[in-house]
């Protein structure tokens, strides 16, 4: 078993002049980076890290926009044997104070030795660190320093890492204080890549991966960044910031580089189908695509159908539409569907699912049915079972929590032994927190055990939203509930918030609703779809005083939505 | 000028924000405040193009090009001339 740095240096010896990476950013010329170019720049970063006293095994936090600095500094950490962790950059939506609090919390748990950021963001970072911080250096990205000569690769500290050393941290988006960094070893990541690449029949001679996904998320970091760069598959990398403003760029890039594989969260199928104009698809040819892989949100048959119909005239093969169930704790993929025939659909009885928690094939007789999209079979090194609350295995087609066991699991939640222990059942089974069922060997995901809301592939914790809304004067603190509602048109969930207030006048209420929206957006970067203000006593609490989100969501749907009709 | 303003204002409140009663002021920050989500920017650009025949390129969809309705109205008028 090898390590990242060893794999990279072997690739350098094998194909120094191969195009490793194509960087595409709005208003910049496309940049092709060879294996040699990438590793030379990374070696420049390695030298800087070493000169700054950053040791192998220490965490380096990267706070950079998507671009060459981020890519080069990431592999600089690898060559230094340090542990890279990417933190999302501040967006316009988020209040700087809020971002600072998140950064402080992350640093407190992760205890990085260095932070790499831009010169103009350095004061922000320093303000978040406090006096007794673990961070010894804040390093500024101002382009990779040139190296005078070919580095002595074998002497780099990254080459002396062991397979079971931690290679990287992935931070699951979470509430402050619950910040969990998934620590993955070289062995686990390389094992996942080996197995997943075989499942995909990944071929460096033929495949090209195109991605706009953020690198602080497993789908972007593993499937669409480390897998191609470590396994020698050409990668075309764009920025999520550019893609969301111009989704057609993804399709133009696929066409220009004969892209074969791309991973998308479910909402992106709807977004592309709805927001791309024909005029931006002139001469676009999507016939090279053999896998458009839906992952990280519940997969919807309607989203696939809309995408397939919209782009059929541009050569999209409907057989390219695939699904995958993945999580950072397993490095990435748990299951994959669609490589041997179309992704299966399972039409089941809705009431049986919701009431009996059984996925019974729909009988037809006028009963409401649901179409479930298969996530496919587990990868050969992963075992999946469905368990009840006590961890007992449930039979086929029973809905329960999805548990998995593999030889590519996380080492730990970094410096969080409490969280690590909680996540596992006896025998090394990891509890995913997702609900689903198995049928004929394939996994179907039906929901979440926790109240997590997934909007556009991003995990959102309702308690964060409720806490932000509770801060607004006029809202009864703690008498607020947030939950997700699926939006068919968008192909993803939207967030609804209900808050108890005393305000009675219409103008007063509108102003208050607006204040709530602003407070939530600025502190969580979530745009609320609906804010409903209700009178005191509306919100249902459990006997222990907790907000019962599901009960409140049902009450909302019953009273408010029906009242509107 | 007023017409462009009211058309845009109505579109933003009813279609983008889905709050028909929401009044949008001339000088209210739309992008830097997070009022218009990044997912909605492409909608706004397509609407401006369809309604006023003015194309806003994707790299212009940020608060440096326009942040308020005032600035957006001006951008549209300048490009139509």
C-alpha cells in the first residue's frame, strides 16, 4: 500500500508531460497544468511550509478560493507530509462575524499548525485565532515560489509517510461546536480509489473528469479531484462560483475536452435543465459523456428525466445517467448504479413506506405510489445492512437506518473520540444517519434519521437556523422551528421557518419577517423560502421541551398550506 | 426609468423572493446583502435579457457590477442606448 506523495512522484516519473489538470475560471484563459508543473509548484509550497517549521503530521488549514493556489498548496501539504484541510471561503451572504466564529470553532477542534490564505484575508484569519492558538504561521498565497532546480523528490518528508498516517481532513458542514473533521488515512483513500475506479472501469487513456464541485465536500474532493489526479485521469476543474452563474460552462467544458464523467448533486440536474439557453449550447456535443453521476442529495427520477430530455438533442446518452450513495466517512462511494444497464426505479406504496416503514411494491389499486431511485449495489469492499434503533439487522424491504462496514473507513473524527465512538455499532458498523432499504441487493435511500435539511447538496442543521432567528427582537426565543420542504421544480429541499411572535399588525409582521430572513441568511448563508409568523403557543414541543420538527412540519402543512388554498 | 424599476422590482419580489408584498427600495443592497441568492442570479440575468434585451454576462453577476435596483436600472438603460 502506498501514500499520496509516493503515488504522485510515481506519476511524475511515468508521465511528466501529461496534462494532469485543466483549470477554467471565468475571465481567465484556460490553463493546462502538466504533472511536472503541478508537482513543481507543490514542491515550492512544500519548501515554504518546511521553512515555516510546519511538520509532517500537522494540520494545515487552506482558506482559498477555487483556483491554482488552492490546488498547488493542497499538494504542497501532501509533499510535506502535512494534513491539508480546506475551509470554505467567506461568501457575500455570510456575516464576517459569523464566519469568524465558525473558523474559531474549527481551529479549536482541529488545532492546525498553519493557515494558508490571501494577504487581504489575513487580518480576518488572525482575528479568529485568538491569543493561545495552535496556529504558528499564517501564510499568504501569492503564487507558488519558483524552485531553482529539480527538487530531490525522494528527500521530501511526504515520501516518508506511512499508509496508516492521516492523509487529509474533510470537514462535514455542521453546527458550530459539532464541527467534525473526518480524518482519512492514505490507506483508506487509496483503497476507495482502487475499488471505485474499478467499479467505474476508469481508464486514464480514455476518461476525462469534468467538475465544478467545491473541494471542501467529498464529492468534489475525492471523486472529482484526488481520484483523477492520483490515478492519472485528466481533470477539467471549474469553480462552483462560476458554475452557479453560468451552468452552461460545465457542458461547454465537457464538449471541448470530451469529458466522460461528471458528478452532480440532484438539484444541478434541474438547474442545468431549466437555466441553460440553446444559444449557449452552440456546437456543444455531449456524446462523450458515459457517466453523469447523481450523488449527495436524494436522487429523483424527475430530475434525471428533465436532464435527459433537455440535452438529448446535444448528444446526451440517457444511459449515462447514474447514481451513487457516498459519504466522507467511507472516503466517498458506498454504492454505484447505472454501469450495467439503467438505474433501477422501484415504485412502492406510499402509505406502507410512511406508516409501516416497509417498501412494498405498489399494487396499483388507486393507492398513492412513490417512485424510488436505486443507488445501486454496494462496492465490493463495502457491506451495507439496514438496522433498527437497537442495531439489529432488518429484512429486505424494511426501512431502517443504513449501516455500513468497509476497509476504507475514516480513522476517526479528528480529535473527537466522543463523536467517533458514537458513530459506530458493535462489530465496526458505521451508522450513517440515513434511512433506506435494500431490495434485490440494491440500496434505496428514503430519508434522514436526523432533522438535517439538504439544500443544493449542502447539509443544513435546522438548529442553526432556529438559533439565528431566535436572536431577532420580537421573536420568542426558542419558539422557532425550521424544516425542509421538497421543491419539485428545483429538485431539492427548501427551508421553511415558523416563528412565534406577539406582533399583530400586518406591517409590523412583514418587517419582522424580513428581519428574520436577514438574520438567518447572514448567520447561516441559507436563504429561507418561507417565513411564517404565528401567535404564541403554536409550536409543538416534546415532553422534554425539545422542538418536535416533524410534528411542526405536519402542522404547518395541514394548517397553513391548506389555509392558503 | 420608473417603468424598468417597477418591472424589475415586481419580478424580484414575486418570482425570485416569492414574497409578492415585499417592497424593494431603489438603494437596497440585493447581492452583497445575500437577499438574492447566488442560485437566483442566473434567473435575474435571463429575465433582464428577455424583458429588456440587455445581456449581463455571468462574470458580471456580482455586487461590483450592480448591487441595487438603481444600479441595475442604470446598467440596463446604458446598454440599451
